């Protein structure tokens, strides 16, 4: 089954404790992206990757890191999480960004 | 950056009714997409439509790029159409800016 998986689905953590949210796709897509969704703000793009070893900033990259060492994986790293990073995070993959397949989302709470 | 405005913010319909959702954007774009987020949070790509008209079953979309707006039509709405509809635009195939969405509720 073609899909985008994210782990964990839910995470509660404390300020400053480094965490990684994994994203994996099995569709051989070159394009992958991370978004955060906050009430009243829609989805905002954090980072995207056009291919392996190629990443670029979206609209809200501050406080996040990404890496793309393999085509199928695109982890999101929060080196020192803060409460304002409490959000619902989505990973997506696609052929360019034209038709994106979204993961189920990761709900992160930073206390 | 590009500004995206969706209207109306909320819409309540009876099953069987038709509706039109609007997306205005502030700059020329080469990428415009409509998404549906169901009540369980899952995001589904509905249309890639930087210009012209497309139809898929009861849904259709029209983008008038020269006037910087797009419309999503839902005909004979069903309760399963409930959720949030997002418009997203971008200058190319990499960056996307989302609107705040239209919350649609279809009552039986």
C-alpha cells in the first residue's frame, strides 16, 4: 500500500529535550516536505526537499532541522524544543509538490 | 510572500445542497492546489489547478489565474464532504502557501 508514515503519532516532551519525528514514504517520490498546522493559521511549510541531499527552507524553518540522506526518509529534528513548537505536524511526499500525499500527522506538545 | 485568502471561513449546508468556496491570492502562481482535511485530520489532495477547469465526480474547480482567484464547487453535498478545505499556492513545484481554510459542515 502506497503511504507516508510518521512516528511518533503523539508526543509530549519538555522544553529543551531534543527530539526527532520520522517520516518515511514507499512511493519513490523525490519531493518531501514538512508542515505544521496551528488553529486559525492553516498549514505552514517548514522545510522541503526536492531530492536526496537537497533541502530548502519553507516559511517557518526557525527551530527546526531536516536531513535527506535517503530518498524514502525525511526526519524532522527539533534540537531544543520550545512551547511555541507545540503543533500538529504533517509530512508529505509527491512528484514535485503538485500532487502530495500526506502522512497521518504527529501531535507534539512541548511543556 | 504570497497571501492567500479563503472564503467563507465557515459554511453549514443541508445534505444535497451545492456550495462554492473561493480562494484569492496576491501574486502570480504556477502551482495551485485544493485539499480536503476530513474530521479525522487526514489531508487529501483534490485538485492541482493553476489555471482552467477540472472536474472529479461531484467536485469541480476553476482557476482564473489572470484575476488571481480559484473556486471549488461541491454539488449535491454529502455528510462525508464535511471537513476543512484548503487552497494552497506557490510560484513553482516546491514552495506552497496555504490559506486558512473553509470549515464545511454538511448536516443530514
